[in-house]
C-alpha cells in the first residue's frame, strides 16, 4: 500500500507539471500576453516613473526574458529544492532547503501563499459542508426511487432530478439572491459575504435578553421540531398529507403577508396554494428519513418564528448563527446539482445490484426485502458513489467559482476569476496548481476508499 | 405468415442509426426535448423576420421596399441557407454520410457566397422608421411581430433604460428591456443563435479531438496510450471552467474563439469513451481482418471501428452540447463573454448587476438556458436508454 501511495504521488508530479505548463503557455501565447507594460497600463504616471516601474517589474518577475526562461524560473521558485532567489530577482546559489515560494501577486502586492491561506479555507468550508449534505440526501432519494421502481415517486423524482441537474448554478444563485435576499422581495437572508461586520464583535452563541426568553426559545424550537418530526415519522399517510398541506398553506399565506400586507389578494391565494402543494407533496414522500429531514428543517424555521411571535427578545444572533445564516443560500446553490446527479447514480446502481444473482439467492433463502436491500445490496451499490466522489470535488470547485462570484464570498473561486481578469500571472498559476493538487488528491482518496470498501480491490 | 417474417427481416435489416432514432422518437422525454430544440432552430433561423426594427415591407412615396431583407447580414443568409438545405436533404433519398457531407459543403459554399455578395449598410439607423412613421411619410408598413432589433437601444425615446415587462406606456416590450434599453424578447431571439451554434460547433470540435486522440490510444495502446492518458488526466484535473476563464481572458472574446476554446477544453471525456471502445474492438475478428487486408490506418480506424463504437459517443455528445451551452452562459455571466452581441448568460448577469433585482432579466433568459440544457439532457437520457442493449431488449419484447 505504501509503495502504491508513493508511486501515485510520483505520478502526480508530471500531471501537475503539465497543468501549469498548459496554463502558462496559454498566458504566454495570448496576444498582448503579460509584460511590464500591461501591468502598469492605465496608471497615470510620469514617463520616468513609468520606466522605473517597468524596470522594477521586469527585474522582480523576469518579464523581459523569453517565455520558456520565465517558466523555468517559476518552476525553480515553487520547487522545494533549487536555486535561491535573491531580493533583486537574480538567481543565487543552489540549495537543498530553500523551500517552495509561490511568488508575489502582481495585483495585490502580497505573497500568494498569504492570499491562498486566507481564501482557501473559505472555499473548503463551502465544499465540505456541501459534500455530506449531497451524499445524505442523494442516497435517501436514490434508495427510495430504486425500492419502488416505476412507482410514482420514482417517475416524479427522475424527471425532477434531471430538471434540477439542468438548472444552471448562476440562475439558481440569481433567483435566490433576487427573491430571498434583495430589498424588493423577502429579505430573509443576507445578500453578500460570509459574516456581518457587527457579528465579528459579538459573542459566539446567540445572546438573549433574559432567562425567560431562553426558555421560550428552547420550548418553541423543541416543541415544533419534535412535533413535526413525530408527525413525519409516525402519522398515517392521509393525516400527514392534509396536515402538511395545511401548514404549507399557512406558511404561503404568511410569506405573501410579509410582502404585501395581511389583506388577502390573489397573490396570497396563489402562494398559499403553492405552499400547500409543496408541503403536501413533501409529507407524502414514502421515504421516512427524507420526511424527517424536511420536517426537522421546517420545525426549526417554524420554531424560530414562533419564538419571535411569542415575544422572546433576541439581543443579537451571535457569530455562529450569523455565519450559518450567510451559508444557507450558497451551500444550497452549490449542492443541488451534484445532489441530482448522485441521486440518479444511486438509483441505477441499486437497481443493477437488486437484479444481481446474489440478491436473488438471498431472496430465495427467504431473507426479507429490507435485509436484502440494506445488508446485501446497499453496500455493494456504494462503490460507484465512491468512484464519483473523485469527480465531485473538481465540479464543486468549479461551482464555487460561480457561487462565490454571485454571493460575493471572498473564497478561492472569486480569487481565480479576479486573477484571470487582471492577468495576475503568479496568482493564476498558483490557483491552477492548488486546484489541480486538490483534484488529484481527491482521485487518490477515492481510490484508497475504494480499496477499503471493496475487498476484491487491492493495490499491493 | 411470409409477410410477417418479411417485415421482421426488414426491421432487423434497418440501419442501426435509424433504429436508435426510431427508439428515440418513441420516448416522451426525447420528444419534448426535440420539440424545444426544433423550436429554437426555427426561431434562430428566422430571427430577422421575428424581431427586427427594419420593417418587413413598406411603401414610401409610392415605392415599395423591404428594409428587413436589405439589412440582412451574411450570418442571417447562412442560417437560412443551412436550414433550407437541411430541409431539402432530408427529403432526398441518400445515405447519411452523403447527406452530412452535402450539408457541410453546402453551408461552406453559402458562407463564401454570403461574405462575397452580401454587404448590408454598415451604419444602421434604427430610429429612421419611427421618425418617418411619426411624420406620416409611410403609406403602408408591415412590421415584424416584435418590432425591435437586438441592438436597437431605442435612443430616440430618451427615457430608455431598464424597464419591467409592459411598463412603458407607448411601446410594448413583452419581456421588458435590459439596461441599455434594448428589447429583451428581441435579444433573446437573436441570442438563441449563439446558444445553438456554440452547442453544436464546440461539441463537434471536442468530438473530433477526442475521437482522434482516443482512437489512437485505444488502437495503438502501449506508449501512445500512456502518454495520451496523461494528457487526458491533465485536462481533467484542471477545472474546465477555470481553463476556460484563462483562455477567454487572455485571448479575445469573439464567438468563434469561444467555440474553439470550449471545444478544446472538453474533449477528454470523449477520448476516454473512444479509447475504451477501441480497446475492446481491436481484438475482434473484423478489425483483424481489416488489418490483414492491408487497409490503410484511417480506413481501419474511422470506417471500420468508429461506427461500431459510436453508441456511447452519441450519448456523451448529447450531454456535451448541454454543458457547452452552460459553459458559454457561465462565461457571459461572469462578464467574460461577448461584448455587444446578445447572450442569455449576459442578460442573466444584468439581473443583479444594477442596485435593484430585475426579475424579468433573471426569469426569461435564465429560463431559456434552463429549458435548452434540460432539452439536451432529456435527449441524452433517452439516447442512453435507446442504445443500452438491456432496455432495448425489453422494449422490443413489449412490442412483439
């Protein structure tokens, strides 16, 4: 296994080399390319200052040298072993311990390492929140669809998932911001960023006016969540559907009232009907875990609203709540596409295994269908999901470019767009390198997980 | 009895492509998808007759003229020629490869002719018709259903800017106007060309590169395969969107550049498919026979092997068109798309650019992107079912 890991890591090097080479060639071959002139273009300077600045940039980044030399210099800078770089840009003595150096960003004038250390955790936070969410919901939907193949849930979810997969991330983001965050419609969520300025100075947890308020908050939250979850799990189907529709209609009406006042209009009626249809359909889903998840989310929302209505005075939400509130829309926008894809994959993988010989043997022995599904088929069906997890990370990284741009989150995706737009060579190359490294790391992790999950696979 | 076996044999002897297309046409999802694409093709082809400030027909001082026809550019003529050529070729009984070649040759010829012969006035004054009409100079006029061009910013009205649907008092903008005052419906109609063109041409380029490289890898294997797979891995490990951004930011922003760029960044998947198919196929007898006959390499690769490995490629290409359209929309959305020409993604971007949220700029162009991508995904899904031997057997069984 160790040998395998070493070999894989060694194979990564030429790939990473190729990635940076391609991006470098694109930048060098572009008309205009990158030169000291393009860096100071647009600045209003005296000719002498201009010349001095150009010379400075040329010396610092070696921009007046031929492109292959520039690339070799960059490689030397990032490799942990190589020639020392002097302060004036010339190469010094060969050293074994000089350490990698990603250079200084043209535009920000700061070391790229600092910028990445600032931005990368934010992108990783978004992605690491999305991945468990995607897997949990996708598996729940896929299992339910496969279990009743050709049933109503299967057909409906199939079309809905394909539709969800086709919704462009930017459309979802724009609609979210426009309707749920902007000034004109519901102002439920913040429009931009990851945290409000005030929240940084506040306590970590929410701060309430008095002990009674804390009690009210906990009571209403606990009650509504427990009640809804219990109803979702235990209530008979008819009661669930009517109850769900009723709650949905009430929420739809409240939603309309928040925008246009309490007097009922056609708009109130439409939203109420829409809410009733949606909540009724959710309550009618045959999969219990899915129902419980939806009911729990709804319960938290209703509980918060109830506490507000009962007069619990919240001084401020605190840092944690504020951060979570900012993350809701971006994480949804980032995860729904992958969710649709994975749910379809889970379904087809389960169907394939349910029809396999070993499943038939188990049934023939008299094993009941639940045990066949969970003990025999489910674990084998996870294998394609593990394989796909490797490609999920790159697509999430690409998605975070869009999501971060829409929600003005200062993560690596936004940094990438800015770097490319301002032709910031060092930054573009470093971002390419890091995202390539993350992607290849994802592939490696998936292969290792595959070996752990499937005893037939061994890398020795 | 003999008749039945006769039809059965005819059915079995039907060409594979037609079998697949027949299976495709029986699926509801594919039908909806195909209908939407057909509608888009119609709208894109006849865009100058649907949304145009130039009247289709007018009589001024007793002289009849058609400014719409006179102002049609080479691209408009090429679209019309391509459309009618395709229509004629589907009527003519001929082999598929002949039809495709004839169509490509015809469109190529039309392109040369159009750029040589057609020279519309370079300076278009959109306002002239409205001022002439206001002055009562026009005797008879037939306007397009949407009397605005995509780049007609309605400068003569003075109050132009971003407007909600049907908000303007004296004009009808069914889908509102965008930030420069142009009609959103007209821009969307003209932008359908970009979506369709990008989808087909970018995927075509990607298919070409992917088939060549993948075919080489699968046929030769060995060293070629190892080097080729590294190349595929490199292109897969760079997030495509990021590579696209880099390409577009450093090279120009013309539509042809974008087609090429999207094409050369998305071939790796096709290469993988073709490689896998060719690895399987090259061991088979008919390929060995072709090699033993001493056929030239291109003939073995593309006449004998490729048609047998086409099935997964078709499915992947259908999804590929969807992602190419998405890629263009994303680039335009991030502000790296075309500058002046209308594009759905660019309009979507305007929905949140200004301080207010303009829902009509999000809902209509965004909806158009969604439906187009959805249509291609539906077709891809149906194609996958149609070429999959498992599902095909069951549907055939159900029919008999």
